[in-house]
C-alpha cells in the first residue's frame, strides 16, 4: 500500500479509540484487545487493525460499517466520519457538503459543515439538483386553490407549507411537505387536498 506522508489520522470520537479517519478520506481500525466475559470466564481477543473497504450507496456517497465493542453501526457516511474526527460532533441541523460536488472526494479540504439550506443552495448553484430553480421553489409567490378557487396566497412555498400543516393538522416534516407542494405546483396535481400555482 502506498504511504502518503501528508496523511493525518485522528480518532473518530464515539468509537472508543477503535476507528480512525484520515484527512485523505480513509477509515481504518487499530490493533486492539477486547475483554469478554462468558460463563464466568474472562477471555481476551486480539484484533489486528486494517484499512476498511468503502462502499457506495444508491445516492453515490461512500459509506462504511463499524463495530464498536459488539455494537454494529451500519452504513455510516464517510464524509461525516472524517468531519467528526477532525472537527468534533456535527451540530444538530447541520450537514457535510462536498465543495466540488464529487460525492467520493472525502478529503478534509473538500468538506465543509453547513446548514441544510446552504447545502441545497450549493447543489442548485452547481446543477446537481434536477428540480426547478431553488429560488423559484422556495421564494416565488404561490397560491392555494380549492374547488378551482384561490383561497390563499403566500410569499413562499415555506409559508404555504406552514398553512397546510396548520389546516390539515399534519405531523409530517416541513421539508417533505414543502417539496410535495412544489412538485404539485409544477405537475398540477393535488397535494394535501389542495392545488397550487406559482404566480
């Protein structure tokens, strides 16, 4: 295996020192001894560290499965693990963005922690999202129709989603409702009992 002298390894915080991520986007385990207690007897198992094989999921992101003291963590995103190792826990409401939009480029200098909105704006800006323009989907005025009659007009899909959540007493995530409303407006199909039209 070719050694990269500039590669830096740091422990993934919640893996109890078993797994490390590098600034080159690789994941490895380290040599370790695990103590187990079975039938009144302590047993010590020696495990040799190894480089983990990365697999792509259906969306094109690289992921890996980890086993921490008998607990299996399946399909963990590599870009998240790299950022956790170097920056710490990713705050709630934030996610990791690939700056060059290459989902397999998990080098640390290609990753940034952003809000979901910033991540989506980046995707639209670089043409990685096939839906209509971001500003249209989230900022353009939209009307709500019932029985072919306009019953409300909102400045954005987000405001419209708030209205639908309230009137229909929905527990679905707002992002999902907002996306369905936007799709309904483009396809002229009913969503949550209403029709929608961008104006």
